[in-house]
């Protein structure tokens, strides 16, 4: 605590009793009795003029500590309080709520039963700043603190002597100014031996509420430890509509646990809509069940107009924490198709095209005409990945397009288009000599021009196998 330097001692001993130096102001200087410093007990000079606060001065060669502001503040506070308490019958103290920052205060009567007040009364090896006495016995102690709080030893010894105590901060505001402290007001104490920490009613209620909330949080957390839902797999579907709009959906396969046991599996979309749900305790079977339900929904979508595309962007994959993909994430997972406004259909863009396989078909018509058709399986690549596979004729017509990698089912579907076309020729009466698909090696010349196997028999008017 910083003590203002202007504080000077103002309590003196006159005729063996302590009094404020102002009591000498009423007397002419020559009529004033000798006054002594209560600390060094030397004769002092009263300074009780009209301008400065009344105080006293030591002789110039004095080394008394009372000349220091800290000591002066301590003495002034102590003697002032003692004087006030001598004429009082009870001492109230103010206590601040310990519950938080509400700042609530209460006042309680701390002591009410004393018949004398002593300063620096000797109590064994202790000398409390102010002692309240009854019948010559110390019943309570008041410690006035300036720079150091009361030591633990002193507190312990007061406790052993069964003397309740309070500790308060020395302050000129207690004894100076327009409204100095009086026993009608509560004493602003720091600490007390007999006052347990006090918490106001509203803070007690708030603490109780907080405890209830915390307990509920604990119960909830405990419940969630054993009853939870955990995402196991996820997939992503892009839908391209004939209107030219595109839409992405992410689906999560989630296992539901109750009391640490799997009780169901469901699939939800990113907005939380559940699109498939199955109950049971065998997760693997439930996975199959909900996936089939999702597949059926996709089939419904695929059955829409031909210009629509349903593209499984990412098939079911194990869900790993931190690998999150979201429907809006078209940066990392760009849409695979672009709208070809001229053609009125969706196309996968490609930057590279390669012939994968070739099929040569000779068609022999009943009128002796023949025609050769060539079919190519072409793969188109976009940034190194196969974007689509298609069937193209030697004339450059595209007969069918399959999105994605060239897989076995894709190959079958493309081949079926060729077979259907050849079956139509056959039904129309043509002799169809279809060669097997063969892998196309880049740079291989197409040596098929002279490999015709049938010749037109002019006499028989039929196609005959060419002789060697
Ligand atoms: Zn002195
Ligand atoms: Zn409070």
C-alpha cells in the first residue's frame, strides 16, 4: 500500500493518557501541558495551526519512526478507532460476498460485550493493536495493517488464547474528512477469525444451479459414451438433370448404438434426412440392407429421362475421420459432366482419346451387295482418368456412351449395342460375318481390306465361302 507522504502523527500522550493533538489547540501555547510521542515517549511540539492538519513534530535530532508516513498512518488509525470504540457498545463489521463478483455486502454485530479498550495491550508475548477488554481480560483483538498483513504466528497465538480478531487496512479516510468512521457504521474489515466466508443467497442459488447443470452435463456425457451414433461409410452421387441443373448428394452410413450394442444402421444425407433405415443387431447384414435400399433409390433416379445422368462420384467407402467430403466441395471433387447446350445433353469433358478395341463386321446382302462395318471401343480421358467409354463406327457415329472406367459391365453394355445392331441386319436377311473384338495397339495398321470370306455365286445367287 502506498501511503501519502503528507501523513503525520497526530495522537499524543498528555498526563499519561492518549488524546488527539487537536485537544491542545483550544489552549494558549503557554497554557498547554507537556505532550509526549506515544511511540518514543519524548516531548513533542504540537502543530495545531489553522492551515495544516493538526499534528506534532519531534525534536530535530529525533529518530522516531512516527515521523514516517506509514507509522503515522498506523498510529492515527489505531488511536482513532480505540477512541471511537471506548464510547461504543457494539462493533459491527461488513462482509463481502465470497460467491463471486456480485459485490453484495452484509453487516453483522461482531462484538458487543466489552468494558474497556486498550492500545498495545500486552497479552502474553502478543501486543494486539487494539484490544477489547472485559473485566481486565482481552475478549477481542483488532489488527490495523499498513504494509504487511498479520503474520500466521500472530493469528495462531491469538487463536490459542481464544481471542477472536479482525484485521483491517489503515486508512486516513477512517479518521479524516467530513464523514470519518463511527461505530454507527460497520467496520470495513479484511479478514476475521470468527467470520466464516459468507455467500449471499443469490450466489448460493447460482452455485446450486451451476452444480445441477454440471451434473446434468456429466450424466449426458456418460449417456453419450454408451449410446451414440457413429459414421462408418460414405458415398457421393452427382445428378445431372435434363434441365441442365446439377446436384450433388452425400450419404453417410451410420451405426446406432444403445448401451454399447449396435441396434440399427441408417443412411442419412448431409442435411440429416434419413433415406434408409434398418434395425437389428448384425451390423454387416444391416449395411447390405440399407445399401440395397439406397441403390433402389438410385435406380429410380436413373429411370428418369435419357438426358439425365446419375453418376456415383464416390462409391461407398470406409469413413475415416478427417477425410470429410461435403456436398458443397466441388473444388476437390469437381462435377464430372458439363452441359452441352447445342446437343442438349450432358457430356464428360475429355482431353485425350484412345481406341481400346476394334471389331470388323462384313455384311453380305441378298442382292449381292456387301458392306464392311468397323466398330471401335474408344476411351476418353480427362486429366489422366478414364471419363467415359463409347462405341464409334468407322463412319464416326457414336452409338453408345458409358460413363466412368471401362469395367466388365460397361464392356457388356457397349457390346450389347453392337450385337443389337447386327441382329437387326440379320433379321433384314443379311449374312453377318462378325469378327471377334480385338485389342487395338496404337499404330497397328488395319489390315482387313482383303480378308473377305464370302464371294457372290452368280449362278447360285447366294454367298459362298471363298476357296483358298
Ligand atoms: Zn516519537
Ligand atoms: Zn453474492
